[in-house]
């Protein structure tokens, strides 16, 4: 691969890393809102006993908890993958710049 090709690949990896980082942030935010919803359901649990909606609240809380855990897992994995892309892309860009400087001198 040519020096310019390595630099272009590095730039593409860094851009992909930024996109994945944004998606990871959104997933982690969604996880936090799902955790908040579970806490709200738990807070109103005593009230729902009087209205007979305890079973539906428990089912909804369980599904929200699973949803939150899935979002959090995806967000953390995405963040780790994003960091790896930044490192690899940055290394390729750095090495291609050094090689280009050595070629010009």
C-alpha cells in the first residue's frame, strides 16, 4: 500500500471511530433513561398495588431493565471499538506523515 493509501485508510478509520463513538454515546444515554424509567416504576410500585397493575408494572420494569443492559453493553463495546479505531487510524496517519517527510528529504 502506498503512503497516501495508508494515510487515507487512517483518516477513514478515525472518521469511523468518531461515528461509532457518537452511536456509543447515544446507546449509553438510552440505557440511562431506561434505568430511570425502571426506578420510576419501582417508586410507584406501592401505589400500583391499590390499582391492580402490579403485574404489568413488574413485567414492564423487567423488560426495561433488559433493554437498559443491552444498550449499556452495546455502548461500552462501541466505545472500546472506537478507541481502537482512533489508535490504529492515528498510527497509520502518523507513520504515513513520517514516511512522506523521509521521502521528501
